[in-house]
C-alpha cells in the first residue's frame, strides 16, 4: 500500500457526530500501539483557532477546503489511526482522497453507531457548529439522512457499535483492521474475497449488496449460536430472512434436503435478485452452494464456514454438491460464491476432533504448495493437537491458526483461479484423496474427511517413493508430521481388491486407468502419476496397513 518513503493510515474512521470516532479511535490506537490523529484537532492546530471560531469567521466552504487539504496530506504521511470530522466525507475532494487511499489498500471504516446513542453523545459538551440553531436532534437526524448513504458507499469496512462500550466498539474495529483477506480470481465468473478474522461475518450486508430483498439462511443445529448472529446481522441490514435448518453433516447433503429448500424458496417467492447464506461446516456450505447454483439456474450466495476444514477448503473454490447412493459429491456444480466470511469466533465452539481433521487439509496444502505451512504445523503441533475452542480466542494460537487458514486458502485460490473446473492443476488439491475417498467409502463415511486424506497422503507418498519420485525420509516425514497433529497415518479396514475397485471410480481416473497426484522430489513440487504399475499400487497399500 505504501509508496516508497510515504506512509498511510492503518485505518481511517468516519461516521456521524457522536458515533465515537475520536473515543473509539483512541482506544484502538492504544490497543494496537499506534499513534492516533483526530482531523478536527489537527485543523484547530493548523488554523490557530477552534473550529466554531473558524466557521464563524470564514464560513463552512473555507473550512471544508482547509479540512480536505489536511486530510489528503495526512493520508500520505501518517501511519496510525486517523479519525475524520463528521462532515468531512461529504466534500468531493475528500471523497477522491479516500478513494485513492482505498485503492492503495486502505481501510475506511464507517463507525455505525445507533442514531439515538450518537445523537445523545453528540449533544454533550456542544462545540459542534453543525448542530447549532434549532433542535439539535432534528438537525442531527437531517444530517444523518443526508450522510449515511454517502458514508455507506465510501467506506469499505462497516462496523456497527449499537449498544457497545467504547472498548467493545474498539475491539470490533481492531478485528476488522487485523482481518486477513485472500482474493480469489475467477476466469469465468466474478472474483471474490475470503475474509478471515474475528467478526468477518460483519461483512455480510456489504458482500450481499442492496439488491436481495430475501435471504435464505441455510444452517445446521450445532452452529445455531453462529447462525443466530448471521440472522441478526441480516435483519439489522434490512433483509427478510428465511431461516432454513437442514440436517447436520452428510445427512444434509442429499437431494431430498435440497428439494425441501427449493420448495421453501418457491413458496416464499425467491427471485434471481435474492440470495443464499450458508452457515456451518463444509457439508452445510456444499448444500447451500448447490441450492444457490440451481435455484433459477443460479443466485448469489455467501459462505460463512464454521469448521476449520470448511474455512480452509470446502467454502472456497466453487465446488458445490450433494451425495448420492453411488457416492459422495457425485452431483453438484462449479458455482462460485460472492464471498466467504471465515469468522474466527465460530471456532470457539468447534470440537477438538473436528479441528484436527481440518488440519489434514492444511497439511495437504503444505505438501503440495507451501512448505511454510509445514514448518508452522511442526512448530505448533502440540498446541494445535490440544486445540480447545473454549479458550482459543485471543491467544497466540489464534494468530497461528489465522496464518494457517490464510496460507491454505491462498494455496486453494492459486489452484482454482487457474483451473476452476479441475482440468489439470486443480487436481493437485486432490493429493491424498484417491485413497482417502476410498477409505471414507469403505468406512461408510464414519471416518472424517481430513483423517482419511491424511492416510491417503501417506499412501501417495509410499507410492511415489516406490517409483523413485521421493525419498524414504520424506515418506517418514509425512507420518511423523501428521501423527504429531493427531491425524491417522494407517488404515486396516478393508481388502486391497475392494479399495482398488473404488479407486478406479475416482474422478481422476480415465477409462480403466488409475491416476494419482504425487510429490515429485519434495514439498511444493507435484506431478500427475498416470497408470502406475499394479504391483506398486498394491505394495503401497500394504505399507499403510498397521
Ligand atoms: N466443496 C469443496 O470444495 C469441499 C472441499 C472439502 C470438503 N468438502 C465437503 O465438506 C464436508 C466436510 O466438511 P466438515 O469437515 O466441516 O464437516 P461437516 O460439515 O460435517 O461438519 C462437521 C461437524 O462439525 C460441526 N460443526 C461445524 N462447525 C462447528 C462449530 N463452529 N461449532 C460446533 N460444531 C461445528 C457440524 O455441525 C458437524 O457436526 C464433506 O461433505 C466434504 O465433502 C467440500
Ligand atoms: N461506544 C461508546 N459508548 C459510550 N460512550 C461513547 C462511545 N463512543 C463515544 N462515547 C462518548 O461519546 C462522546 C462523543 O464521542 P466522540 O468520540 O467525540 O464522537 P465523534 O468523534 O464520533 O463525534 C464522548 O464523550 C465519548 O467518550
Ligand atoms: O476444491 C477442490 O478441488 C477440492 C475438492 C475436494 O475434493 P473432491 O473434489 O475430491 O471432493 C476437497 O476434498 C479437496 O481438498 C479439494
């Protein structure tokens, strides 16, 4: 964001008078150890008089010129938190300066206080020339009606502070500043962002936009507390919410469930301008995406993943789908979301075993593309294996997990941006899945996906080693790293013949030829392994049996 030798604010705060721009801005700067600047105070320092005096002596146009010049300068030479005066964003020159700042990666945060709370606070202590003359509340409301739509459009981050103390409001602002954003380019559809951080769900309304009137909120019972928050945010933003609870986990990924949702959408008059929001694990976001992809041949949807695996994998990339009697994910559509909001606060209720299975897909991304993921996993294996959602937020482990999520999503974004429909490169995301899916099916889906994939990666490593593509040390490293995370590295649940038959039905197979993706030399270097020798395929299977 910064040009050489210049610095830009970490965030600019705008909002109505009394919203808390100064008070909350100072709280945030203290929490983040950053300097704080209040435009009004800087202006008074520059002109050598109070703002009311300047207004009285020179009038508002002259004041707005001084103000916009100072704001433009500060945006290019200050690296802390910068709070603007209430009317500042209404000046075209300031709007241009803020647009340039956002283009450079800046955050303009609209602090959306409850009008009643802000009005009351704005009238404390006076000193606000825009409220002089007549009923201050009436003037405040008139200004709000003029300014709110403009602030809403100018800001790229929106933080509601209704009922929040300054400290609570500051925490929300800080979460928005610290959140991580991964951009996913899509060749044949609109790009979208994956937002990762506490409070990411606050982006629901800006991501959905103002077109939808109705939102189908699809979720499962175990994530009720998180879908309650999504529902409240949607209703506060003015949407009509159809609450649709589906069966949990794989039981929710069926055509019967999808049909039930289609019937609801039909009965409630959902049109192409309406939207779907999926809240839950990967099964829920798969079903929600499938319904969005098929209702009227495609309506907007936003995923709010609540499990680690859903955050790092299932919710991103546009694969939507349901299961059939013939197997998993055999019916579906490539259909990309309008956005993915991975709200870290949802992990507070995630059971340990489900967090650990998500590490399987994180490790996979390390092996296929980003060795730094492997290093982080190794360094923090003990803490990760002991994950406890109830005590997780606000600890150093939260930053470690956020980094792992961001990196893993980057790996997925790189593959899906270049190859949405899995013609080649995207198949590398299937590392460990040929055997992994066979194990899931042999276990009648009692095994969790990430666990099966972990064994599948050990299998793929053994196969690659047998054929001279990687050395024994790297195979052993697969076992030691995955085991240190609490993931399984062997399986004894069925015959080679049965597994082989299932692998021949893998979507990477071509005709009667097996196809695998394996490491070629080391982490980050992948290759397609087509039609490997039958004896190696069987020997590798023997080696994953304990
Ligand atoms: N579309 C894709 O690209 C893609 C990629 C990977 C996996 N998937 C699919 O995702 C599914 C696996 O996802 P998953 O591992 O999230 O399984 P899941 O959706 O079955 O969730 C696992 C369990 O955890 C619960 N849960 C989720 N978040 C929770 C939270 N915050 N608090 C408490 N409980 C929570 C769920 O209710 C469920 O009981 C599979 O169906 C798989 O096929 C899809
Ligand atoms: N969330 C909040 N809860 C309680 N009081 C607040 C809150 N935000 C601001 N205040 C108080 O309201 C008054 C106006 O806040 P201020 O930050 O000056 O508003 P602004 O800069 O947006 O005009 C101050 O007395 C401040 O301490
Ligand atoms: O986005 C993709 O390409 C992936 C889809 C899923 O595999 P399947 O397509 O085999 O279900 C997932 O498990 C894998 O991690 C990556």
